[in-house]
C-alpha cells in the first residue's frame, strides 16, 4: 500500500463503537453525558476516543470553556460516522423487507427453450411482490449448468438437473417435444407415421450441448434411424423460420412453436411415440443459501408455475409411453 499515509491506513481499523463515542461527545460536549447516552462508563468512552484519535493520527477533540468541541479533523471523522450510520439504517430496512419477502434480488437462469414462458412466470410473481428485483439469464443447458456450478444463480429453470450438482428439484409441469414441418409437407396430413418414414428427411437441429439436441439424438437411436442432419442453429426462432422456408423438419419443444401452430404456419407430424414428454423443473443447489424472496419465488413456481406453460400441447395427443416421462 505504498503512497497511503499511515493515518489513512490505520483509519481502516476504526470501529463503530469509537465513532458512536465521538458522535455522542459532539452532541453533549461532555464525556459524562456521552457515557450516559451510550450506557458505558466514563473511562470506557475516554478509551474509545483515545483509540479513535490514534487511528486517525490527528487530534479530534479539544477542550474549551464551552465543553468538548470537535476539531476540523474530528468533524471529518464525524461525517464518516453519519454516512456509516445511514448505511446501517438502509441495510436494516432492506434486510427487514427481504425477511418479509417484500424486497430483494433474485437471479434466475433458464435454458433458451424456456424463454417462451419464463417472462410470464416472472410477471405473475412480480404482481405479488412488485419490489423484488429479478435478473434473468438465458443460455443453453451447458451454460446454465456452469452458472449453477459457479453459484451465480439462485435457481434455474430447465429439464434434467446437472448430474454433478446436488439439487433441490421443484416440479413445474410437463414438457412435450414434437417434430414440426411446413404445412405443405408430404406427411403433414398423415396419421400414425412410423419413425422409419423419417429416415429420408433433413433435420434442422439445435447446437451440441442443447438439451433438445440430446433428446432428439436419443429418439433417433431408439428408433434405429439415421436421418440427414442439416443446419445446426443456436436459436429456436431461426430453426422455426428455416422449417417454414422448407429447408427441413425439426424436433423441438412444443412450447417453442405455440404461436406458429396456432397460426398454421407450422404443423406437427403425427409420429408414433410422439410427443415425448419430459418435465420442467426449478432447480436450486442444495448448498446455496436462498434468501426469503428467492424461496418465495420457488414456492410460487411449484404451486402455480404450470399455469404459465403454453397451452399448445393440449391439442396434441399427449400420451405417456412407459418410461417416457423422465427428466430431460
């Protein structure tokens, strides 16, 4: 710490008790009256003042006929005391509000597929707790997992929990996955499509590391098919537009295509065994200390989160083949 005066270095060692002793003496101009205010003995107050003056490195008090007055240095230190007391008061107020769940900050992560409904969840919670500040980070499964490992998030909204982290798991609701195609696709009006009929199709996919990409690969392996893999994209929006343009078909979350299905810009193919149903979860590290606002939002999502999920899947033949309803 070269260049920092000795007094400046020592000032970092002062205590709240010392500052309060100085403030009391300034108020009453007397150690005796200050000791009564602080419920301390006179020698105890004198010791606090002596120690404070030592760390300041300058005289802080002078005796006069009108009592004990502060020097210019003393008034500077008193200003510091006032700022610290104000900061403590602000902190107390904030902690009380956080304990009452009426204020505070929450940091949420969500996989990109969840961005279609998470803002509505946040809006629903914010109507109950309008003074809680919420930060939302969107990424793929790997990115959200890394944020959880680094304790950057209070909790995350995703499917299958990271395998290497002990998590508290809160179920939100079902998460169906479907194969989408342009409305003019050759299989658009066919029912009970066998997976082998997709072997000649070009699939547009999410990037490696995406949970949707992994689930699609599981589907291909289970069905014993090896369709052509076309473009890999990091955006569901880009994939949807590419499918509409006729560049291929795609395996996506039904929650990402609600609007396009309603507007008949896309259709879902009636493939045997689909939709594959997984679940959405709110996941928090077991060793992460959650303050009341974050816990309140977790409780809110557990109780009411399902109602914010897109409704499109209700128009699908939502079946649960044995072993399908697993975490993804």
